[in-house]
């Protein structure tokens, strides 16, 4: 029996037969077997496994490749895994490019921690695949990304919100998000950091007021979570674990951050100039884009990423986890401070 355990993961590594047992239970197919498993890179709070399976049924419900998502030890994001599963389930039939989810497994079940199984979507999202696209491919992906983001923001926020907030759905105000990420950063980086402190002070003074009831915000909308084909066509939007109700500019600011400009300083998301991207969104959504509001959320996004990296470093230093994805995240905290400085200087201008 093949066994694949991620180096440094310790107890809780998965075995093919354990996963096969979970699939047999979830799919009601006693003959399904797992012939190969691979832990995919990335992920601060979830494990993502690629499964290659064989079926007993002649026409299985799913293909021969599946994705298993499981809560990770020492994760950064505290949102329940079931929320992400329910969002995918609610979005089925919405027309948005998302994977199909099949079933959810609770804590204490076949795989010890909560997990769910979904379809595998063909496509790439790594930085090198973005930079490998030609100009037309990048423009195509930018266009389709903004069309999709506009469609996300046009969803019935009350209906979709039941997946992540029980439907009572008070939108997160900008000031609340500033306070939230200030707490996360200060809890992890207890000796203070003047750059982050200066950015937080500016954000506290300049937080925009809420405009209305809020829209569905993806929360992590960037090219790293957009699977695309070789010609730049958008295949799927992944990683909905930070979805909530809020302002459209939050997703735009996160997408525009310098950290994701793989193809050069002027190509947001590694794709096109900032002005071009925001014009694409305005056209697709019919909304007026407030550049100052996008800039606010871009700065807050940089602080948010610094908070995630600081938390990664804290959990590694205290021995909570030794996961490789968190080690990589922790290494970028000093570099991220430069991004915060530049984003703050843009706001001060």
C-alpha cells in the first residue's frame, strides 16, 4: 500500500487506504480504491491532496482524479472548513467557474480532521505559468477575471451568505477589518513593528464608511487562486475560505497588491496595468471604481499579508507546526514590510 506523508507534517499524514475508506463511505461505492496521492504545495490553513482513484462502478459520479481538502494542523485562517464546502455547494448552478463538491466529512471521522472531496479542474495558477502567457493570454485572463469578479459581487449576498455567516450577514466594515488584522499582527509580532504601526494608524484614520448592505467578497481573489488554461482562459476560482460580505473594493485592492505582480511592477496580478484592470471591472460590473477606496484596501491587504506571515513565523518558532508552506510564508515578513511602505507612500501622496 502506498503511503505519502508530507515531510514535517508529523502525526496526521494520510494513507491511501484511509482515504479510500472515506471515499467508499462518501460515494457509497465499496469498490473505489486510491492508487496514488500527492500533497499539493501551498495553503496556510488547509491541506490539499490530489487523488488518483479507480472505481468499481462503470459510470462513477466523479472522474479518476479528485481533490481532497482537509484542515491542517497549525493553520492560519480560523474559518470552519464546512463554510468553504457550503459556499461551493451554494454556488453550484450559479454559472461561476468553481469545482463540484461531493461530500463533507466531520472531525473525528475517517480522516480525523474535517475534510471534503471535490472535482479536479484542469489548469494552472503558479507564477511561472502567468509569466509564460503571451500578451494576449494575459489580457484574456484579466478580462475574464474581472468578468467573474463582477459576477461574484452581483450574487445574492443574503442567499450565499448563509454558507458563511448563517444568513444574518452584517457586512464587515472597513474599520472592523483594520482592527481585526491589527490584533492578528500584534498577537504574533509582540515586539512591535514601526512600519506596520504607521500603516495601521493611517488605515484607522482613513477607513471608508460602508456603502450599503455589502456584496459577496471572495477575500483572496488573485491570480494564484485562478486556474487558467494555456491560452489564458479562466478555468476555475478556488480557495473561498475567506469569503464574507463587504465592499467590492476589498477584492480589487487585494488583486492589485505588489506581492502578486509576477510579470513586472506595472502588471497587477502579473497580467495588465492597474488602470486597465480597474476599467475592465467597471465595464463588467457597471460600478464606479473609487481609486482612493481601492488604494485603502490595497494597503490593508499588504498589512493583512504581513499579519499572516507574522503568524506563520510565530507558530513555527513556538513549535506549533513545521509545515513547509508556513516556513515559506514566514521568510517573507521583512520583504513584505517594503511592500507596506510603498503602498503607504502611495496613500500619503
